[in-house]
C-alpha cells in the first residue's frame, strides 16, 4: 500500500518556508492508518519493549496502538504544564527557540527498555532530547520509530548510536 498518497503537503505551515506533512488524510482511511501502525510496530516485534514513550501530540496517535500491539506500557511526553503530577522535564533547542517536554517522574523504572515514537523525524532534535531523558531517568532506549522521515534534514545523525526505523521517506 502506497502510504505517501495519504500524506498531504501543506506549504508555508506553520511558518513560511516549511512544508508541513499532514497525516490527517491517513488517519481518515482505516486501511492506511492500520498499515501505518503495523509497519511501525513490525521491526520491534519479538524485542523486549517495556514501554513506549510517545511525543505530544501526533506521537500519541501512533504510540498508543503500538503499545497495545507490543504488550508494552505507554508514557506520554507532554508539553510543559500539561501533566498533573510530579514531573521530570527536558529542555532542548530547535530551529525556533527552546522547547520543553515533561514526563511523570514515575514513568520509567531502572533498565526499562523504551521505544520512542513520533509521527515524523525532521532534525531529530526532539527524539534526541527524549532519548537523553530516558537515559537520565535510568531507562534504556530500545529504538525510535517514526512514520515519516525527512531524510534531507539528516535527523539520523543526531540519533547516532540508536536504532531508528521509519516507514515513509522524503
Ligand atoms: P525535529 O525535532 O526537528 O525532528 O522535529 C520533529 C517534530 O516536529 C515532530 O513532532 C514533528 O511532528 C514536527 N515536525 C517537524 N517538521 C515537520 C513537518 N515538516 N511536517 C510535520 N511535522 C513536522
């Protein structure tokens, strides 16, 4: 199934010069959505994955069904101020300034094997920050899974040393 047909390019969103990869047409089609989740999960089937760490917000859409398929727990990494309880936060720099993501402080137990999930890898900065957070909290990064990869931004370079699996490449 050609999943690229279900990704819509939106030029100049959210700012001029960025071509936004809109995954909502894929979500509208049961077969495409299901194929996307299955394809993202497959490389990690048979691996020991204790928890998926899904990145707000589109990472949640793929991370939750993947966690169910892999028999893993689900950690939600949320933007600052959204989680209700005690948190650990990670500040990182992207093209347009600083970003902060938080997880609950009891989300990761020592040596938990964590799969990081998001819809798309661009520069890799977000996933790299989450990999560092996992390790700072005592976990191990089992890998990173994305539906879409913008290969020209070379995000894999920032994730050197980690296993990176992507399905749709531009
Ligand atoms: P990065 O940290 O540069 O790899 O950026 C990844 C995050 O930004 C992901 O959560 C993506 O959903 C979002 N993102 C970055 N660039 C795009 C794009 N061109 N289209 C859609 N989402 C994007």
